[in-house]
């Protein structure tokens, strides 16, 4: 990962994205200075989704905490309203502080500072405790050729039936699905069977990996927005070109191992002798 993208390149990225039919930006208060840079470049015409950071243990005035963070996000982004406000950690909605937090999000919605409120999840199981209790308008979940939990669990169908907008991220599993066999860090070699199938399906071609990974999520009905992570303009250009004639044939591939599916758990894998520096 390259770190922060310079503002001039962010401007080029937004222009190219807009020309390519992209209309939504996903960011978070926790993503370094990204809100500030987006605000500087100008995102008033975009649908902006941002996230509240995890609620710190010691916070007693939940309402004051949330209001201040959202006001700061709006000020940094220089927009009067967010398309979506997601909780970066859905379990913040559980318990008595959760009720206060939700009531505060509703106040922001009533004041038209936020259109939809929702959660960013790491596992569809998180919805079991939140969905029956709270009315949400937006859910962001990981989804890719390997990680089909949102579909297999039946949650995608349930969310759509309830009229909830679903955004998916992780189409490239933090870029891992785009790496060739020789670029893949050694710590992932325990899933050799998965990689063999993926490499066979994509014929060892970088272009086909991009096209197949993107085609799979784009061709799944019901998903409102597919979020892609990019480090530079060139990657966006590759994505918009690939999206036009993306591979709509889904590989028969899946994995249930959370150690691979959840990038937060990759640190547990240690590093291998052939990891790139
Ligand atoms: N042609 C190419 O070579 C090409 C093309 C496209 C992409 N890529 C690679 O693929 C990667 C993206 O893959 P993906 O879309 O599948 O990603 P992903 O799995 O959705 O992962 C994105 C991760 O980055 C964090 N994140 C998102 N926005 C961020 C920001 N503005 N600042 C800091 N952290 C942020 C998220 O953290 P939270 O979970 O905490 O929210 C999430 O863990 C890119 O970084 C790029 O390296 C390569």
C-alpha cells in the first residue's frame, strides 16, 4: 500500500471515476486524512458514505461524542449532508450505550445531515443481533469470489427484502486476488488448493484476475454499490476498463476459512521467507 494519495491525483481520480459512471465515495473518520483531502478537492456532487470510529470504552456522553464526530466529518468533507453514516463497529449498537447511539444517529437523520444510517460489517453474523432491533437503511459487507458469506447466509436476500441498500467491499480481498502465483506472500500458501483453482480459472493472467474478481461481484443481483479500493489513478483506469467487459462467468470457488477471508486476521499468519518487502 502506497500511503496517502496526493491531492492533485485525488482530483484526477475523482474526475476519472465520475466519467466512468461512479457516483459514490466510501471513506471513514479513521482513514487518516482522507476526509480532509476529499473536502479540499471537492465532493459536494458525490454521494459520500463515511463511518463513525469504534465507540471508546470511557465515553459516557455517547450523544455528544457522536454529534461532534459527525459534525467534524461534515466540516472536513465540506458537505452539508452524508449519503450514509455507518458504524465502523456494529456491536457499538448493542447494550444501553447502543440505544443512545442509535437515537443520536436518528437525530442527525431528522436534521437531514445524514440520509441513511447503517453498519459496516466484517461477518454477516453481526446482523443477527442488530437487524431485529434497529431500522437501518444501509449495510456494507465484504464480498468476493472467495467470500460469499453474505449470500450463503441468506442475509443478502433478507436485507434486500427489507429494502436495505447493500454496498459490498473487498472485491479484491485487499488486492490479494489480483496477485499472480509468484507474487502471493508465502503465508497464504496453506490455501494452495484455492489458489490452484483461481489460477486455473484466470489462466495466470493479471487482466483475467481483475476481470473475474470484478465480474463476480458486479453480476450479483441486488448489490447497490461495489466499493473498490485503489492506490492510484492507474488502478482506477484498469478497473473501469475491466468493468466494461468484465467476466460474467463465476468461478466455482469458495472458502470458509475466516483466517483467509478476514484481512484483520492476516497478522496471525506471520510472514514467510518469500514475502515481498
Ligand atoms: N490493477 C491493480 O493492480 C489493482 C487495481 C485495484 C486495486 N488494487 C489493490 O487492491 C486493493 C483494494 O482491494 P479491495 O477493494 O478488495 O480492498 P478491501 O479488501 O475492501 O480492503 C480495504 C481495506 O482498507 C481499509 N481502507 C479503506 N479505505 C481506506 C482509506 N481511505 N484509508 C485507509 N484505509 C482504508 C479498510 O479498512 P476498514 O476495514 O477498517 O474499513 C479495509 O480494510 C488496493 O489497495 C490495491 O492495492 C490493485
